[in-house]
């Protein structure tokens, strides 16, 4: 077995870990091998128009290095990607592929923005991943011509007479990507359907969302599934209970803002045990401290996965030094950001590194118990007969006796670091 510690500044330390007698009873962290929970499929990020714009400004060698850092098996091995349908807040301006209702009837949309920004970067990612990529697409707003307020921003609603038109619009958008060879597996009908924002946004009640999802499912046919909600997990269970039905949805997407609420994920997993549960967005505000990013990513993602999430998709792949571009000044941090013309790894990157390194995906999440609530613990059983255990002790030094099956491994964790323990060829 081996144990590696990852710090927020990128320092990596290999630990000497000894096998201790099973009589040890203090400071125990248990991993229960015989009771696997749900599957975990891996990590990902969002290729927003802002990220694409930053990447486009890099020279080809540097751009390739950035993409390989995120998507290659030697890097973070990210295998899930979220794309925006039309513009979002992380775009230099608002735009839409909508031309006219007459053009929509003929199946014509204007993909000029995607052709310039998204497709070239997506092609590079596809080459790195050798096609092994799962794509989720989300709209931030319908075209303004279809909305009650006549604009993409500040909420508004989809006009009652435009549900069928918009379902066709979304299906044409997704099918265009599919026809170009991009593996779109999932779509949500609205990013943050409960939020009225100063940027691209639209309000949907649960019946509204269900109605549009039903029409969209008919338009899409087989091959692309619909995820419900795509908003903050604090309201996840209430939203699931308010839908007229759940059969139209193949899973649920949620965001990691507004606090922990990990128990809501566990309940959502119980309500739809065979469905996908995807954490589709999270980021740290521009004003946040770097060390907070390391802590919050680890705390949120460890608990998201252990409470039911099968996929974790971070927000912007890369951003400029100011946390943009963004047409409303809603800046944030990203795992990779530019500084003085170079792309640098931020503490959030090192948190993702601690979570994803030495984990054989896809894997099964294993239940755990801990001697102290000040530890975040995630255990995963890989298809290669390995067990990976990530332990994060909230910035304090901790002595840990890790019990996996009938074996105990004893070690100390340095303050401020996360420890990834990999055990190969274990026996029950």
C-alpha cells in the first residue's frame, strides 16, 4: 500500500505507513468492504465560453499542456464535461443560436459562436480523451423571443405558447453536437430554474420543468437523457417531491452552493436509486481566500460522493487572472488561472489532485465511520481490486488508524494536507 499527502500549495509527501496489529482501538477510521454503496464514475469540469476564450488566447503548446493536465490519464483524468447551450454569465456577451421562428421550423440555427469558441477546444479534448468523454449540456435561458420578459436576463418565464418551439430548439442544438461526433449523454432543461439573475436566467416551477422535459424527451428520442433540477442541493428533495412524475428524468443534477445539505443527497439517492446523481457546478468566489478553496473543494466533494453523487463536475475549466471573462462582473476562481501570461495551478486544482490520483475509475463507494467528526473520509473500491481512501482532517494534524477489512494501517496526517491511501490486492 502507499499513502500520499497533498497540500494546497502543491507539495506532495509520501508517507511511510506500517501495518499495525488489529488490537488497536483508538483513533479508528473504518472502511466497510462488504457493503458497497453506489458507483462513482469520475470528475469533470465546464468548458464555458469564458474558458474557451482564455484557452484560445494561449499558444498551441501551452493550450495543449493545459488540456492534458486536466483530461489525460497522466493528469487529472477528467472524463465528464459540461457545456452551455448559448451564452451564460461566463461569456463575454449574451448570444443565442436562434434566428427566427420560421428558421426554427426548417431546423436552422446559427452556431457561429460555438464554431469559433467551443468546437476547436472540444476537438482537442476529444483527441486527448480518445473519445472517452461524457458531455452534459445546460441552457441558461431560452431565446429572448420565447420569454415573457423579452430578454435573456433577470429571470422571466418561457411563454406558454413556446414550449414546443423551445423543446425543438434544444433538441436541434443537442443533435447538432451529436452529429459532429461529440458524445452528449445528458441535458438539463434549465440551469438554476429557481434563480432570477442579472445574467442569462429563466424561472421554472416543477410542473413547468416537467412539461418541457416531457416534450424534449419526445424530440430527442433515444440516446440522450434528461437530468432534473440542476440547482442548489438544499432544495433538491422538495423539488423531486413537487414534480408531477419522475419517469421523464434519468437522473438529477445539483449545485454545491448554499451550504452542506449532504443528507439531502442521500435522500435523493434513496428516492431514485437507479438514477444518476450529478454534482454539475461549484466554484469559489473571486474574493475567497486560496486556502478556503482547497478546504471547500475537499469537504464538499468528499461528502457529495460519499452521500450519493456518482459524478462531480467543477465549474470553469480555466479562467483569466481577474476571474473572467464575464459580461456581468460575476467573477470567480478556477482550478487553473492565468497570471502574467502563464497558466498556474490554484489550491482547488490540488484538491482535485488529492481526490482523483490513485483512484481506479469507475469504482464503488464504500461506507465508512470515523472516530472524529473533524475528518472528511471517502473510500472507493476500484475495478482493479484496489481500495483508495481519502482523508482530510480540516487543517489539524491527526493520527489515524485506518481499518480496512481486518488490517489496520497507522499514520499521521500533516496539518492542512489531504491524505490519499491506496491499498492494492487486499483480501477480505
